[in-house]
């Protein structure tokens, strides 16, 4: 999972790849969100509604810089990293991967083409997230925004520990807006990071697992 040297190695010399399994519960908090999956195989179309979306995030880093890439496992037509809408009942239609001929940007045939790509980079030395938006049309343009790391509020450490992906982790609770999270983080990786900005441990640490009533993520080997 990680290519780490001795415990005394400097953070800049640490490099590796971590894959997080993410689960987002739809309709949580009364927002009424739904995802409807359309499948068309040999002309036979069916529709199903999902209550939970599961996808992977891969964090690749070299101690100074990193990239966080999302993959909606098994589905096309839902852009990587796309947040679920809020503010009332919404229906998001996605295409089950493999049930339709893919288009140039990875969406299923008959689904809207997005004229841009979105990527998330992390400057670990300056502790900030960088969002990069690039157009995919004939005229290439790019924009980026920088957001500093946000430490967890109401952070309450405990004495409980457990192993996650081979690393000893400490348990804490924290709030992100109205969500109460249980966080597991390790200090055996000499970097400070959380895939959800706003859940960064105030004293430093690498978050490997977090869970609320709406969503969860956990590092896997």
C-alpha cells in the first residue's frame, strides 16, 4: 500500500498510494436525493434506484505534492468528484458502465457530454487543496482555486486505537458543519492529510477512516 522508509524519514521522502473506499448514503438529512441507474442491454431497458453510492478515491503522493482521484465504481455519466446536489429532491440519472457504448469523455451513450474535467491536487508542504478545472473543447483553458487545510472542529481524541491497513490509528470524534464524525488517524505516516477537508486533525495526523450517519471512507490495502 505504501512505500515507506524508516520511521525517522523526513516527510518529503515519503511516497505512496492509498485507496479509500467511500460510501455516500442518499436521501440522508432529508435532502431527498435519488440516483436512478438506467441499464440498456440488447434493447431491453431497466431502471433501478440506489440508496447508497460506493466509489473509490486514490491518493497518490510524494511527501510534498499529491493527487486525489475519484472513480465512480461501476457507473459512467457521473463525473469523478461531482458533489450530489442539495436544496430539495433531485434525481441523478447515471448509466451502468458496460451497458452502453462509451463516449470520448467516459459518459454512456445518450448522456450529456461535459465540456470540462476537474482534478484535485494537494500541496502537502503548504497544506492546501488545489482544484483544477480544464476545458475539453477546441479552445483549451484552465482555472484553479486554492483552499487551505481546515482542521476538524470540536475535535475530541480518545484512548482507543486499532489497526487500519497495517497502521496503528487513534480514535477521535469531530464535527463538520452539522455532521458528527468518528475519525481514525495515524501518526506512523509523517504527513498531515484528510481526503475530506475539514476533518484534518488539529495536531497533525493522516486520516485513514472516518464515518458519519451520511457517509464514510476507509483506507484499503
